[in-house]
C-alpha cells in the first residue's frame, strides 16, 4: 500500500498494518516514520489495556460465587406476570375514565337534615333493643365460671342484677 | 503435545504413539484433561464471549457448554489450529445456538446482564503506575469498552477474535466460514469506528 502524499500511510494501509495484513511497503514506511508507528503503538497499547482489564474481570467473575437471580420463577410465569401488570396499568384507568356517570338525584337540604335526625333516633332505638336482648341472652363469663368469690363476686352479681 | 500414548479400547501400543483401528495417530493434548482445559482456557473464553455477546450471565453458560462440547468432541480436533482457536470456534457456535433458541424469549433480553465498562476499568491491574497514569489507562479502557458496545455483534466478535483472541485473519475466516476479504472489510469498519470514536487520544 502506497503512503499518502503527506508522506504517511493511508487509513486503509494503517488498518491493514493493525490487522496483520501489512504490505512490505507499509512495513518499510513504518520502520522509518515515527508518527505512523506512534499511531500503531497507541492503538495497540489501548487494546492491551482493555484486554488486561477484561481478562482480570473475567477471572474475578469466575472466582466469585454465583449471583442470586430470579431463576426460581417458573419460565412462563415472569412474562405472564409482566403482561398482566401492563394490562392492569392500561385497562383499569381506561375503564375508570370511560365509565358512564351515575345519575345524581337533586338534593333537598332541609328534608335531608330532618330525615337524618329521624334516622339517628331510629338507629338509637334499635341499638338499645339489641343491647337489652344481648344482656338477657348472654351470661357474663365471670358469673358463668364463678371466677369471683366473696364480696367482689357479690358486687358483680349486684351489677348484673342492676343491668337486668 | 510431544507426548503420545495408547488409545483407550482398541489401541495398539507403539512407543508413545496413539493408534486406533483406523490407523490414525493422535497426540495427547490438553484436551484429554478436562481440568487442564478449564484451568487454561475458561477465563479467556469468558472474556471473549462476555464482550462478544454483551451478556455476562449468558457468557458463563456458553463457556461451560463450550468446554463440555470440546471435551466430548476432542477426537475431532485435528490439530490444524491452536486449541484456543478451536475453542473460540466452538464458543461462537454455542453462542449462536443459544441466541437463536432465545430469539423470541422477551424476558431473556430484558434480563440481559451487560458488562459494565465502569466496573471493567476498575479491574485494570495497578502495575506500579502513578495515580494519574492509572486514571488515564482506566479512561482508555472505558472508551474502548463503550466503542465496542456500539459496534454490531458481528463486527465486535470479529474485532475481539483479532485483537483479544489474537487470531489471524485467515483463522477468523475459516472459523466463521467467511472469505478473507469479508473478514478484512468487517475489521476495517470496526477499526474505523474504534479509531474514529477514540480520536487522537488513542
């Protein structure tokens, strides 16, 4: 390969030198041209550094214990889970967005207030009735198992009687 | 390499030569000792496959399969190239098989564990260099690593076969079933990319 008019190897000739396909002319030029030789040397030194580092990485990788991974997942489960998650992310917001609005009845504030007070009174009556029934049907565990004896037991019995 | 012995079942002893019934002679080599094979070639193979495939976890599997396949098929080694070159060829085939099999496996691609250039540079041995020189050397390693990542897998593989595995252009051509001119073209393109991206600092 002929040197360039500048007196240096062409890019192609230099690349042929680097890949080991140098012509005798290129070899002769390299023997004399410091600049071209420096380019070759710089490239080789960078590649040598890369090889040194990557070989050291490789050796350390082989010496290290295997890294934990998610291999215990059944093969088909991971993609299936991913697909479901993506579908959930897409479909749920879209469904919420397109859901038809529910008809809303006009609100009468006065009647609402009256009805809620009446409702509360009704609920209170119902709760009181439930309380009475429960007190009658359920025996206190303290009395049932005679856990307290003596004055405290009498006191508890008195309380029970008052409740009835 | 210079030592010879008797073939296992059907051999006839003949002063250090290994003869089988077909009359072929095969020298005992490192291929006959699986431990030696692993010890000698595993790290270099991993280095090559990890950077060629860009996946360090996949590379470990490929290297294991390569060494096993080489040991099982050691009878087919004709000694026309070095063991390293032969193993590299097997590794490329194993890698291709794995990648073909995993082509539609989406998760495999998501789970890919690329080699981190930052981590790679930290493995550069100190070698008595000054802190400034070491930083400069690490920067060079990172830049080469990044440029290699940007190449196509074909270009990267051929580049590594040439500059990491130190194979000749003819050996690369034979291993990949390519003409020398094609290998040269791939190498020129890879070199143009590497030298172009690294610039004058290289």
